[in-house]
């Protein structure tokens, strides 16, 4: 009934002007130039519908962290409203920097071929200074290293053939980070799933989820890639396989931003797209599979819940799985945004805001003094590692390290 009362393409009419979204906005607290989610979102939309000149370029400071949507008591898709307004009304087109940051598949494909050279260059101060002055990529930002061998290459050579022997199958959306930067996470997922008797398949044609292109106003390119992904995911679902990912942002984008920002219908597959931790937790909780862990495993991990995982409401699956590890001391950190927001924190004009937003999280990590930080988001990993000096791992990697593979196979008759 509520949706029938909306006259716009989004649901800004449901805003009750309580401003709780502004209270929870991490940008408003550090950047006086940003009007806040209520003003930038539903309030501003009322004016923008009258004339595009009411658009405020300060909307570029929105992180798309979704904290405003989590806080909203009326279910207004505030962040989606702001994203759509930026893509519709912002003047000018994306520049070279934004296109480079957004085209993760293209840049990753090029960088992996020359990874030793690229990684070395990106660590040099003169190169970082040159990128700062010419592209506007802040010289203080640390880049994630590129891998010399992509995850998909490893999978085809060392894992693909043996997956067919498992009766149960799931499809892995590995994403750009695993493929071009950190194949180990993909290997860890295959290790865990195989140990419990599940085979891992890949999509025939996987594209970047599109979040970086959406954030950098490359909507046509994001939509084209999303259409390919939805077609491929549909094929997996028809084959009886769910699609899981180790990136909370990839999952959130494909489930929620494809329909709300890109206008693509994903109703037929949405419920089959989930995080790897949610999928694994459901298997364990239902009694379908069992996990056995090394008796001598010891680790103190502080868990940071990524903003997009909070928006999904699925952080509990990661923390409950980690609690199952007997030798793991787990500290669950208060919910604070890390501040990087994908490509946002790489940009010179945003770097200081990015670090100021993340300070509360960095301080809480220092206070907890863990051996390692756990999180389900790759860009949170980059931000935390750069800003605290601590190693950061996905919960799946921690589970893989702690897992007694042989004992787990025996428990599951693999």
C-alpha cells in the first residue's frame, strides 16, 4: 500500500523528517560541506524533481555506506536516492582518474601481467606524488598489491577438475579483489567447501559487480556488466546452484543496487545470492555439515562488521562461525565505518575525510590489541591494514587456517 502512494521512481515520500539518518551519517560528523543524508536524499529529491538546478554537487561526499538506510525507521532508500541523483544530475562526465579506479577488471587484467613492476612502482614516493599531482589520487594512500597469477588461472589448473566429484555444488562469485589481488581468499573458500563435501564452480562469464562504476557515475558500463552477471547467475540458479561471494559489497550490490540504482529486475535470482559465511552457517546450523578445528589453534581476532554487511543484516553469520573455533578469542568491535568506501578514499579531495571517518574504528582496534582483524570487505581490509599496521583477514580465511581438514572430511563422509 505504501509503495502505491509513491509518485517518484524511489520511495522518498516515506521520509518522516526525523533526521535520525543524519545522526548516524559518518560524513556529516567530519565534513561541513556535506548537507547530510536527509537534505541530500529525500529533502533534496523534492526540489530536484522540480528542476535539476537544485542539485548540489556536495552530494559527491556521500560514502554510500548505507548507515542512513540502516537507521531509517521508515525504510527510505536514502543512499540509493543520493546515488541516483548524482548519476542523473551531476554536471560533466567521469574523468580519467575515476574511470581508471572504476574499471577494476581492465586495470586488474593489465596489472597482473606486470605485477612485480606495477607493485614496485606503486610503492615509490615519486610515482605516488606524480599520481597525486596529475590524477588526484592521494599520495598517502597505499595500493593493494596485484598478484602475478589470477585466481581463475589457479582454479582452472588446480581445482576445476576435482570439483565434479562432489554431489553438492555451489557457484563462487570471486570478484575483482580475489582474482587480481588476493587469490588466497578464493583458495581458502575452495578448501573449506571441499572439506565439507561441496564442490565450487565458477560462472562462465563473470564481470565486476559494478559498485565502483556506480560510485563513479559510469552507469551504462555498470548496467552492461550487471546484465551479464544476472544472465550468468540465472544460469547457475537454473542448474540448482546458489551463488556465494566472499565480498559483502559484491553481494549487496547485486542484490540491492541492481534493481534500485540500475533498474534491473533480479527478483528471480536475488534470494540465491549470498555471502559465503551465510551459506556456510546455514549448512552447519541445519546439521547438514560439521566442522572440526585444530586443537592447538590459538588466535585473538577483532571483528569489524562492514557497512554493506550491516545493510544486509548478515554480520551475525560471520561472527557465529568464528565463535565455533575453540581456540579463537573473538572481540566484536562497535559498528563504525572504516571510511574508505571503495574508490572514495583513494581520491585526493576525500582522503582526509576518509581517515577522519575511520579514526574511531582504528582507535577501537588499537584498544582491543588483537593479533588480527577480521572483516568481510576487501576495501575495509586495505583501509585497516594501512591505518593500523595490523593484518586483516576474511572470516573464511580464518576458518580455513583453523580447520582440521581431515577430521572435517571424516565427519562429513567426504
